[in-house]
């Protein structure tokens, strides 16, 4: 009768391991091995699309990772997202044109 959390997702993710700037596609998990790179979000996002950016190298604190919005808002703002915390792993979900990409977890 209890409630629980599950890690079972209803979509497939694709891992992209990179140390250079990259353009993500829907449901990518971008694993960044270096800092000072840009991850560009998809230009043609559909509500429910996700992109996760993982600072696996622990470099973002001194060599920021920029998440380029590519025409959509992030957190209801027309600004890029800057990841500046080592080992951060934000998950962005596209919610539609009103709010754009929102940070749904890490």
C-alpha cells in the first residue's frame, strides 16, 4: 500500500560521451569528460523530450559547461544555462513553448 519511486523510464536514452561541444537530440544523456564545452539543445523539441548533461569529469566548477537553448526558453527565460558545479547532472525536460526546457532533476 506504500508509494515508491522507480528509475524505470518510458523512453530510451542514448549515451553520448564527449569532450567537445555537441548538439544533443531528444532523449540524449550527454556525458561530458571535459569542461569549457557547449551542449546545444534540440531545435525541434517536442513536449516530453529530455536531455541530461552529466559532468562526469568534475570540471564544470572551473571550466563551465554551457547549455545553449537553441531558440527555446530554459526555465521560462531566454538565457542559456551555465553548469558551474562539479559533477552536476541536470535533467532537462521540454514542456512546450510557454516554459520551454525545465530542470526536472539531477
